[in-house]
C-alpha cells in the first residue's frame, strides 16, 4: 500500500518529482517498481536513475542532466527521440481503432504492415506472424518449426542449435535457445532440445585461425554441422543465429560463414532462423540484416526498431514453404498473443518506416558505418582496449588487462570495473551505453541511425576519458 500523505495534480507531480499521490518518485520506485534485469540493491543504496525526456540522440534525467543515447534505448530508437509525427500517428489510430485482435480477424494496419515487411524480406518470406516483442517472436519460431515438421511427417525433428553466449529472449523456449548459463539457471528445467555451438568471436577463437577470417568462419560454421550430425539430423528442427551476435559484445559473421551455414541447413533439411530482433531495421544497414550478408533464411524474427520503440511490436516472418501446411483444411497454428499486431503499434511501425524511406536511413548507415568503425578503432591505442568489433551502427569494445596477451579480467575484477566504476562514470560523463559482463567485459554502442561523424567523435572522446580513468584505477 502506498504510504504518501496527499495527492498532487499531474502537472505538480511532474514539476516536483513526485507521483500523483505525492510520493517522491525515486522512493516510489524503490517501494513499488520491479526493474527488469535490475539489481535492486543499487536502488536502495543510491539514486534511482529516472529518465524523463528524449530529443534526437539525447535523453534527460529527472535532475536535468543530458546524455547521449549511445544505445538507442535498448537497440530500439532508430529514428531518434521526440518524433512528434509518430506520437500523432498513434493518437490518430487509437481514436479510429484502438484495439482488435488478429484471432480469425484482420485490420488494415496489420495487413499493410505485413505486406511492407514481406516486401523488404528476401526470398519467399511472405508470411508475417505478429507478436508484441522479440522474445515472443523467437518463441513463435521454435513452435512453428516443431509443428511444421510434424505436419510434413517428420515428428522427431524438434531440437534447436544456437550459439554460446547468445541471447534470444526470456520466454521458456527462447531462454532455452539462449546460450548464457547464468541467465538460465534460476529457471531450469527449461524446454528440452536446445544445443549450443561456438560463436563467431574471432578475437577469442583458435589461435591458428585468428589471422584468417575466412578459415575461422568455415571452422565456426562446421561446428554447426558437427552438432547436427551428433544429435542426428532427423532430430534437429532449426538453427537460430543472429546476423551479428549481441551478447558477448557484437560478434560479426566472418566471410563465407552464412553461406556455409545455409549449405549445411539445406544438406540436412534443417530450418535456418535469422534472429534480427536487434539487427533488423537499419541497425546493420539494410532493413533486414540477412540482406547485408547475402543469405536467405527460412524465418526472420524481429521487433525493436520496427517502431523505433514508440509502441511495442514484434514479428516472425516465415517462408511460403512453412505456411503451406496451414493453407488448407482444418490445420491451425494454435499460437497467438492478445496484443500481437496491435492496431496502434502497426500504424506507428508504418509511420516509422515512412521516416526510414523519406530520410534514407538505410543508405545513411551504409555510408557512415565505416566512419563509425574508424572512430571507435582510435581507442585501440588505450592499454585497456583489446578489441573493437561489430558492423553498421552496432559495436562492442572488449576490455582487457593486457592487450598483448589478451588476458581478461576475472569475475571480481570485472564486477569492480563494469558495475563499480564504468557504468556510473560513463553516465557522469554524459554517455548512456552498456557495460556488459555476460561474456568477457565489453562496452556496447548502438546509437540512433540519425547520428553521424560529429556524434561518433563525441562518443569516442567520452569513452577515451572514462577508459583512461578506469585504467588508472586498476
């Protein structure tokens, strides 16, 4: 029960930093808000970061401090903050049709968006199943793969191959596909049938392959075939891969990697799922990152950047082949979400993609991505920086104790470095980004697609100062 003494009007609450019931907002957060992936001890021991406004590539907190949004919220806000036309489109749609489900019905916004997404997708990925987020899209992909194989007379094909350290979502199936043991342990046992292979981190790959990206890519792809053969192709339903793996710090695919993976999947009749929850909608460059890397998957999962975060939505795109068993008779995909394809979200997505086209954001990323890489690679002259990797507007900076030997930090050192110093120091310096310890310690960057060389330079200068201070404290 809230313990505040009196109510304030909405306007007064905003100006005083209090809730409508008169409670200090930071205290109300401590008392009632359960943060996602949040250590609540940090809220009890210190200030609660409250972000109140965004404009362009900046956000402001409740104390009036301004930060560069170096992570696009959470790899989401592609077109930048404060786009009034997206808010207005949401208002218009809510006043016309605020909600209707896609359960045996359709509405214009879902129809139009499905057609538009299918137009951008490669090959015959013409069917769009809407969800409310990325984890749900991955969950949907696994369920569809299982049912598809049953419908075509291959009921033993249910297993999924994914990569070590990769993150694919929090639902029970998506979490099983995730390759982060620490995130899964509290919720085990999970859905059976998920198996892991090495990822494409060439910086930590076999020494004899580190200077030969093509050979390393072949080696990494062949580990997928090895796993399929070990489990038995008759039991493997799908391989789920991100174009650029997020967790662990932005591992791009080596040359020839996806070409070989596609070949392996075709040889063993295994579906290839391109998990583009982060990488789609311009994050790498094209509307779908599989187009950037020249492969055609059987399914694409996507979410985040579809609306630039102005309203939640996700989707699974599936090939005509996968839809075929559902086309006739009584066969049904018994799966769905109340808010999947929500009219307001779908309308906002259409308006967001209008901005992409009008402002040429995909071409902008392709044009500016080399400058982003060059700017971040300047940090390699710092002794704490071991590797700069990624693609498009999506980069990771791996931190090391010794750049020559690639010696990493132990768990205690990583805790002190990332959570004890860097997370706070970067914010204090005016940069919101991610200091991540789900693999070796990294800093991740994914600025809005509207950023350019001036913002890259500003980000590099902030990082340089903070990382120099971090090294001095080690």
